[in-house]
C-alpha cells in the first residue's frame, strides 16, 4: 500500500527545530519535519540548500547546533552512526575494489559477526531484490555504473535498516537508465516496506519516486507535501518556480472582498479566491493555457491577445512563447496526434485562454 494511502503511518523520524552552521554559513535553519514509517520521502532543492547537511545529521555524521532528532521516538541527536537503525548509500557508491559483489554486500554483516549461513541467505536475498545474482563473483571494475549502483543499494538494504538514506543516488546514470532505476527503486522500497529518504536536486526524480517532498532553499523548508500538493498548490513563488514550469505574474489588484479579489492581467479582469493572502503573485502552469483557434471560445475563460515570439517542438508538446501587452507567456500545447493540428506560426497574432480556477495564488 502506498504510504500516504489508508491510515496515516506513525512518524519514524522527527526533526525538531534543527539548525546547523559551518562558520558564518547557516546550512540548516530551524528545520522541523517528520518522516513516516514505510514512506518514500525526498529532500529537494538546489545545491547548497542544506539538504545533504540535514541528511548527514539524520545519519549521525554531524550534530545540530540546536534542535533534536528522534528515530522511532528515541532521541538520537548525539548517538553515533553505528548505533542508529539507519544506513546510508553514498553518491560515489564506495565499493571495495578488491572484493567481489557478494563480499561487498556481505562486508557489513561480517563486521557485525553475523553467522555465515545467515550472511549467505541475506546477501543472496539482497542481490535477488536488485537483480544482481548473476554478477555475484564480479569485481566492481567489471560492472557498469548502473550495476555498481545496485550493488551499493544491496549493501545498504542487507543490514535491514529502519531508514535508508540515499544521497543523489541516480546522479551518475544516463537519462534512460535513471528513469528505469527510479521505477525500480520505488518498487523495491514498497517491497521492503522500509522508509527511504532521498536527497536530490532533480524535481522530476522527486516527483516520480516520493510519497512526500520537502522543498528546501537557503537552509529552510519552504513547503512539505505530496507531489500533487506541491505542483497544484505551491506555498509561494519559490516553490512554484522550482516544481515544474510556471508563468508567474504580478497582477493589478482592483478590489478585495472576503478572501476574494478582482485582479487584472494584461488589462483583462477576473475574480480569484485569495484566502488571507494580501501580497501575492499569480501562477499559471503552461499546460493550463489554451490557444484559441480562429473564432474559437471557451465559456468562462479569461482571454488575452498576444503574438507568438517563439515555437519549440519538444516531442510530447509544442511550447510557445507568447508576448502580450505586459508579459511573455509560456504555453504548452500537447501533441496528442501525429496529424497536423492548429499550431500558430511565429509572428501570428493569437488569443490564449485560461480558467480562473487554474490560477495559483502565490503569497510573497
């Protein structure tokens, strides 16, 4: 069962007001969040946002300056890594070049003094899960990048941690293999039933694999939610820009009344629900915009005139840049048929339309 379906799982990891500085740099700034048992959780953000520093503190490779970290209800803020029910898969895989695949996976169990028959059974099971049984006798130098990644994953899961930490685990793979491995990781995580925490700067990777995502910037968590929550209801402009593509505009506010506002974009007025927000931008995803065919109309839509400045064919969509009186809009037209459909040429004067219900209010 998907971790966010059914009854809510109890928290496995609780981060309470954690801060960490390196000299004058505040790497993690008053972060609080929870990770549930059996959940695939992602820390998503650009380089230097603090996501790896936070992960390393969860693993025990660093201590916060303030705040505390709980695992399964126990305070582990000052507990060393080897005494936490956590394992970490490093970005460079850190495989031993002189050991074959089987011995690389078995290494941690041998260090712990696990019985030989149990080592054999557990390593065989781990290799089966990552589909590396045929390569058990090979050395790391005889493996591809994707195969090394699977060995590192097997070595991490063979110790049966409550939480597996993955630091940019797919960064070294090409696009096709990365997409395949995303699906395999998600399937494996559900099969194992243990919590995964992945650190990534790749929004598509996070959206594909994670049950919930925490978006980080400058050491802070901007928003935590499901992929759909973050995409359809971003908390602010920064999240809207980081999760997917969006048109962000500063509207003219003409009137306010009881959580609603009359706003205008490019001189065209429409009403939206703003809630308590006073200062805000508006966001509209490119795929929510429609290009009207000549003499076409959409009931209830906001319609704005503009000129096509650029047309980009991207296979699944054709993307337009449309200049209007005050903005340049990105419009995504789905290429749903191989037959030619209405796609305006560069220089064409067109009308673009959107529903007020598809407008996102982005508090400042």
